[in-house]
C-alpha cells in the first residue's frame, strides 16, 4: 500500500512538472518555426533575454521591485481582511440557520456580479487609491471563503455530530474539536479560490486606476508594445498564484492530515 501510494505521488509530481514544461517547449517551437508572430508572442527564451535588464539594471530593478511591493501590499491586506471576515461569517452561517437564511439571499445576489463592476462604488466610498483597491480585493475574497466555509460546516459528516451529541460535548468543545476540523478542507479550498480572485482583482484594478503595481506594469508595457515585459508581468502573476496556492495546500495537509490529496 505504501509503495503504491508513493508511486502515485511521484506520478502526480511528474505530471505537474512535465505539463508546464511541455507547454513552454511547444510555445518555443511555435515561435521559432513562425507559427506564432514573434512580435506579439515572443518565445520563452526571448522573453527571459529581453526582460533580463530588469534584474541587471539598478534603476529598472528598483522600478520592478516597487511595482511588486505595491501589488503585494494591496494583495496581502485585502486577502487577509477578506479571509478573516469570510471565515467568521461562514462559520456563523454554517452553525446558525437564522444567520444563513438572513445572509444567503444577499450573498447569492452580489456574488455573481463581476467584482470590477463594483469598483466605481468603492471609489465613491473610499476614493481613488489603495483603500478602494484593497476593499474590492477583500470583498472578492470574502465571498469565496464564506461560501466554502459554510458548505464545509453544513455538509460535514453527520456521524461527527451524532458522536458529539452522544457524549454531550459542550458547544465550544464541539466547535473546536469537530466542526472546525471537519470544515478545514473546504476552508482551504476557499482560501485557494479566494487568493486567485484576489490576484485577478488587484491586476484588474491596477489596469484601471493604478499608478504602480504589476497590473500597471502589464498594461503600460502593452500600450508601448513592450511585449516581453508584459509577459514578464504575466509570469510574475502566474508564479505568485501557483506558489501561494501550493503553500495554502501544504497548510491544509498539515492541519488535516487525514484528508486524501
């Protein structure tokens, strides 16, 4: 059993590594053979070569790090705020039917709206700047985390509740030892989805109203047809999403080791 499980894990890791490499190789070949226009789709090696001066030139490196820092602050604060509020509201909705009935219609009505359409409202409330961007990021993350947390609490194995009732566990003990652990996989899923939503929103808002950040760098590079730098920004966004999602999944495995991957 352990050998089979180890073999399956190695296969999953191999596929996770080989698939992106295969896509990059196909992209490289398509550009070099003329299937893709190199002016708009430069090869991966060409992107690395043309954008390398952002890491070697002190002035451009400082500009890149400044953009990364601005997006990182907006992303970090918005994600933490949205996650915290979403977790509390999700637990409340899962545990208390009255709270769930009171908020479900409101959440169901606002959640499907593209979050960028709410950006003008955020600007009215908070003004143009970081605060309105952070508020919109937090709102997007809130929905993902709260909905997943609610589902995790409601649809946890009913046997756990029966055991708690049989042993007459106090409410707080039941919450700490049964409800929250049972909901961890759903919470982790919500956090992963929420961070992806946060990345989309931070880049989108920087397109519209940013004077700095990775989204601003991507949009500004496209306007002046500096395509390699545009792809550099896209790569930064993609790698950030992958790394943070992997870290959140790792935390989930540590908190809930009984769950299969």
